[in-house]
C-alpha cells in the first residue's frame, strides 16, 4: 500500500513537493484553502491584461536542478529584469531622477551630489558591518545614497525604522555596483512566462490530487493523522496554529487600475518595476507587468504597491531575531499535536525571506527527506 502524504498549501513549495512525491510513488493530496493554486506568485487578468495582484514575481535561479525542473513545466521564456528608482536629490527638488537599481556608480557620477557621495565611499570600511539593516547598508554605500534610495523606502515597506530590522537579508537585497551590470539579478537563468506563472504551477500539479477551498489547522491534527502517514505544512504557522498575531508579518495591497494604450504593445510607466522611495507618495513602487509579458493587447494595468496590508507577504526579520525564534517554537508545538511525522517547508512555514527558486529548492529537500524516511 502506498504511503499517504498530505500537503497544506498549493503555492510553489506545496506544488513541487506534491509533484516530486507523486512521481516517487506516494499517494499525495494537496490541500489549498483558496479556490486557486499558485499562492502569492499567481497572476490574474484585467480586461485581458496580465497583472500580478501580489506584486512582481520574476523567476531567477543559479540552481541547475531547479532550472531543469521549471523548464520541464514550460518556464523557458528568458527575461532580463531591470529596475528603476525615482529619487529626489533634496526635499525641495521638483525634478526627479530615474536611476538604476541597484545604484550604478557611473550614473551617480553625473549627479550634483556625487562629490559628497565620492567622499563617503572613500571612507567606508573594507567590508560592510552592522547588526541592523541601516548600519549595514550605510557602511556599504554611505549616508547620502542610503538616504536617497533606501531610508524612506524601507520605512514605508516595513512600517518601522531600519535600525530595528536585521542586517541578515541586506546582502541579498542591496548592492552598489561599479561594473555596469544593469539587470537586477546575476543568476544564469531568468524567466517570465507570457501569461504569468499560473500555467507553470498548474502543470506541476497536473498529476497531483488537489483539494481546493479546504482550510486545515492544528485543530484537524487527529483527522489528518488518520488520513495520512505524514503531513507537510507550507502555510504560515501562526495561521495554522490558530494564533494570529503571534508572528509579525508585513503585507502589501496592490492598487491596480486598467489604462488604455494607443498601441497593442504600449506601456505607461518607465519600467516593469519602478521604486518610489520618496515620502511624497504612500506606495513603495509601481508594477506594470506588461513590460515583462510583452503582451500585444490594447491597454495595460498599472499597480501601486501599498505597504501595511494585513496579509502575510513578508516575514519581519528584526535585529533581535525574536520572530524567527517564535516560529521555531510554533513548529515544535504544532508537531506535538500529531502522532505522524510533520514537516515544514517554504517561505511561510519557515518564516524566511526567500525567492521562488529557493522555495522550489526547499520543496526538493523536503521531498528527498520524506522519501528517505518513509519510503514510497
């Protein structure tokens, strides 16, 4: 008799784990509380235009196994992602400057603030230092660039001073470039599917039993123990444990609107993603997915990313690590409710700030572990 595995959540991690274990010979059922699969990566359409209701999701990876997996499910269309940032050089400046993100020294040299920036760069330590996000980034690029590009963006995004945030995720998210590389990512493989990621994740799940509109929590531990030989949880643990507020999350709301265009390929913003760090606007960035899809359709959808929504988009990684410790405690308490093995994987369940390819790598790792410990 095949071993039965229940998977909570049909985002990237749940979908890939389900497919790999199904292919290995397990009897898998993925339980998704919403009416669709794909989680936060999912795209939607408005008047036929593809847009992203949970923010920009560009697939990129250096992981060969992950790349091979997504290629097999139709994710093959190359896309070189470039981001712009609109900055005002002073509070009284009426004219903004559109600059690359990450900041490029050769562009900065053309700005009137360059002499100040140059002096600050010359006085930086050999390597960035600091336990909190602000100290680390200032030691990387100096105070002037930090104030222009990052200070107010971070305060809007996280709803708290950068001095309270951990420096641990800074190396992955912030860089000052001197080599002229304009793409946001340096990974070997970067893709954006023309219709959004939905078809790819649906392909992954095409051989997997999926039950939609089904919410399960720790209160269902006994029933889950009867139905399955093991459970893999990819959902947020404060949600699964029915203790909202136990973990800090920062959510966004994409305020999306349809705009007509004069030609089928027309777009209205300067880039797919344009960062807006200034406090002159309440949102952190604009997202116009049509830049990435290349859709030939009359009209476009522009989304303004408003921070502070009551959703679980980003874990709040504070300098003291309190939320990560609490997530570990929740995992231990949840496991104690089960008489069967319980595994935790993915961004939400492990309370990590990770990309799509890292979520897939998590899925591969937990699938290997389940196969080794339970057999097919």
